[in-house]
């Protein structure tokens, strides 16, 4: 290395005398960057937004909320939300549940853990449900179950395919048996929709666990998953503690489930809309054709 | 005035900026990659910070590392130099968000001028002549009519075109419909988009650019022009100011149009508007460079204005202390870009250790370089190793001075381009000032007819 003291300092006075008075010292605002939990590299928030909230360095899919997902998948200005007003109450008088609900509403800006409605994907009209992780980890209580049932019933009545994004910690324990019975209720609605010959496309995102995995998440005609999403009934920590053994790397991740045949394909966010669009095109009955697709 | 500036660049331009700061009493922070730890700019700056490994994407283009370096050292402004991040609107915007002044125009302007289409329409709206042409035309008959209005030869260009594909040259009106159909077909096949537009085909053109300085108080001065028609594969080799082919009237018109355009778009800091000029003296907007340019020293030589210092003052909010009427072009200046390339091997870049260096001297000779004796040129970066600039009273005297200076320049250890520049300076067409952008391709190296 060249000697640091190679050159003398000229000791010139600062030109134009006055220093600029600054309101604040230069600093990198914390909201400008996010560090990737997988590769620990720093990325600019704007880069992440332009890259479907996927780490440009390692491909890690950051968790995103339901509205962001809707923006990514649905054609602009076509989404019409249904039953936004439904919200949960503490029927079992579970201690602390009221406060939790209140906090979840404030934190997520949503009334419950799922958004349902209709919209267009590349001009195909579809019914959608998108679960919201920031509302009590997308856990399924009566309202979540009811909204999902309602959207399947609506889709059945109007002959629409259903596109569903799942993210959930499972059934909501504060609602006890009332939450658990949502598994049977939603499954019934999925079955009736399916019996009518209609398409249900489930997209499992990180994490999809518990009662949701054990019901409508795994009942899709086609089941897609995001890379490295945790998809489980009982989570890895519970299993490790029960069997007292370390689990292999990648256990219960989307890639593992694909290998075991529980998932049909892993679709990164960058090609998700394109994939859904193609699947919809393939499964749309041409005008004038009957339900078997023949013309 | 800023008390500390970070220079987000390397090589001779980093040195150039550090020198300006030293004169102004501004403290400097150099950033460098691991391959550059022995570079001069690292030693010359008051502080230096390593920002990553050799590859530019990991170091000199690593925005988060550079911003972190600025914040850690308390730099109030960043000078991006040329190339690298200098025309990156995202970088300029992030600087602003971090409370660091970006020495250059606003990110909105950088973005606008970086988009070819948007720059063209913005400039046309500001009254700058653009190459005659059309928007996308889908009706063959309408296109034919427009083509006749523009005149031949003309180009049919694909909207999504690139890499020479989707461009067809039409020489005569009777060929138009056929070529137009072929161009659309080709564009459809290559880019899945058959949108095409028409543009006048300019032959025998000169590359002339106007240097502007604009402060934050709506003062704009044009510092004359530079002629940069000596290019090889779009890389400039030699530039001169003033251009031997500009009449005072055209110069006046070009400067006025450029100043008005800068005012109209609210331009700030140093910038250059590039024009193509045909043999008849018609000039058309080509693009705007929203940064300091490599060849800025020739303008400094003929105007006596230190462009880098003014960039810093303007970014600090100071007004220009001189007006257009105070700008007088004096004498003539030529710059030769010395590249570490072997002209005998199709200008293949090379690197190595400098075993001996002799820098030309004497009055009005300037050599901006990153070289020193014993320096090893790393293989990762641009091949330009120095710029030789000379200034004299007339063009003829300047050519003489440049020839003498080039012969005095000795760089042992690498192959470089100075012999090519010596040959250019002796070429009759260059001496006559009668050269165009195709000079290196079509004239240079051809046996002379006499």
C-alpha cells in the first residue's frame, strides 16, 4: 500500500467561509433498507418492492401482507372486496382475547385474518381469498372460516374458480372448538364447489400450518407453494420436542413437500401471476362448450 | 460550503475531484475496492474507506456500502465523477433520502434524460431540434406519405429494437413500402412487437456537444462546445474545443438553444447536451449527459472555468459569479485519451506494472492520470489511464504542441494508444478539420489518395 503520509496537507481554509447549516446529520433512515433473514445482506426497500419482496441476492421470499399480494396478482382496479365488515367477538370469554383482537386490528389495519372478494386475473374473473399474517398470524377463527366458506359458496353460485393464498398458524386457540369446526365447514364448501366441476387453486405461503393445512389449504385441485415456505400440521419445533430428535434440514419446507407429492409445483413470486394466468386459461371452459370442455 | 465530500469513483477523475477539494479547503473521503488499495486517490484523500471486492458491482456500484461510508465519515456531499453511479437516479435519490447532497442534477432529471424517448420529447418541447422522424406508425400508406415528407435516405426503426436488429435503411421512395413491411416483420419475429417509427438517416455527421453550468438560482451559462467526432466504436479518442467546423452563427444558435433547454427543464449543476451536426450545419439533439464528462478539461482550458469546483459550489447552493457575457473562448485545446489498449491487436486492453513513466511538461500541458512509476494496473476497470490536454493560441499551434507532448509521454510496462493519436493529428482530413464520426472506421488507416 502507498504510504498514507505520502502527500502533505495544503491547509487551505474552507472556501466561501460559511459552512452549510444542516438540520440533521447525514444518516441512513431505517425504513430505507431491510436486511435479509436468510443471507443477512442489506437491500433497499425500493429494490425489494420492485422485486416482489424477494431478496435480489439470495431469492428469499420476505413475508408480505394480503393487500400487497392482491396488488401483485389481481389486474389493477378489478378487486371487489366482500364481507369486509365481519369481525370476531370473544364468545368463550377467553382471557385476554379481546385485547389481542384489538391489537391485531390496529397492527394489521384489517378486521380479520382473511380478505375475500372477486377480481380479474388477466381478464379471467375469479373469486379470491388471501390470508393475512399480520392479524394473529392468520389463525382461523369463526370469522376466517365463515369468510372462506362464503367465498366458496359465492364462487359456486357464480361459476367462478377460486384462487386462495394461505398463511396461517392454524386454528385460533382462543375460539376453541368453534375454531376447530371451521375445518369441517370450509371443507364442505370446497367439496360442493369442486362437485360443480369448478377449479380451486391453492397457493401455500410461509407459514401454512395446523388446522388450515389440515383443511382447505390441502384441498386445492392444484396446490402451488412459494419457495422454502413452511408447510406443516404440527410445526418442526413441536415435533423435535416430542420425538427428541433433530429433524433433517429442509424438513416441512415446500421443496420437501414437493418431493413427497403434497405440493404440485413451487412457484416463485416473480412468475406467480403468469403461472396462475396460464392455469386459468387451461381450465377455462371455452364459450359455447359444455362442462366437459368439448365444443 | 461543504466541509467534507466523499468521492464515489476511482482513477484520474477521483484525483481530479480531490485536487479541486484541496484547493477549496474541503476534506475528502476516497472509497476503494480491494484491487485499488495501491491507487493514488486512496493516498491523496484525507480519509479512505474500502467498500468491497474488486468487481465494480460489489464496490464502486455498491450503493449501500458507499452510503454507509459517507454516513460513517460524516461526508456532507458525494461527487459521483463520471460513469459508475453518476447517472443512476436511484443513487441520487437515496443520497437525498440520507441527507447527503448529490453533486449533480436532481434524480428526477437524471431519470428523465436517461430515458431515450422521454429525453427526446422533453427536449423537443423545450425547443431543441431533434432528428426529423415520426412516432409509431402502423398504416403503410400514412407511413409512406410521412417518409416522403422527411426525405431519403431514412431509417425504419423498431420500437423494441436493439443490437442492430429491427433497423432498415430506405434509400428511395419506391423501395419504402417493401422495406417498411420487412422491418415490421423482422421486429415482430425478433421482439414480438411490430411497432416501428421513421427517422431521418444522417450521413457524414459531427458529434458536437455544449457544456452547461446551471446553478440553483436559474442562472445558466454555456461554456462553448467540444467536438468529439474522433470515435472508435462509440468511444471517444480525441476531442477538441472549439470545433473547427462551427461558424460563430451556428455556435451562437447551439449555445442559445442549449441554455433555453436547461432553463426549461429546470436543470441544475454541470451537464452536457450532445448534438449531431450535418455538413450543412443543421444540428439535432442526440442526448443529454447529466454529469461531469471525461473531456471537460478542454473546456476548462479555453474558458478558464474550473468545472469541478463549480459543480461543488452549485451543489452547496452558491450562485454563479459570472454570466454568459463573461464567457470568452480563448485559443484552442485538444485532449487525447490514453488507453491501455494495443492498437496493433484491435485495441485489446492490457494491464501490467509501470516500469517507467515520463509525463510531458512545459506551459499549457496537462496530464490527468492515475499512473505513477511502479503502479500495477488492475484488470478489472476501464482501460483509460490518462488524459493529455494541451492549450495554445490557434488550432495549428495546438496540434503542434499535442504532437510534441505525445512524443514526450513515455509509459513503459503497458501498450497504449498514443501512436494512434499521433497518426490522427497528422492526418490531412483531421488537419483540415474535415472529419466526421465515421473517421476512424472509413478514413483512418486508408492509404491516402495523393
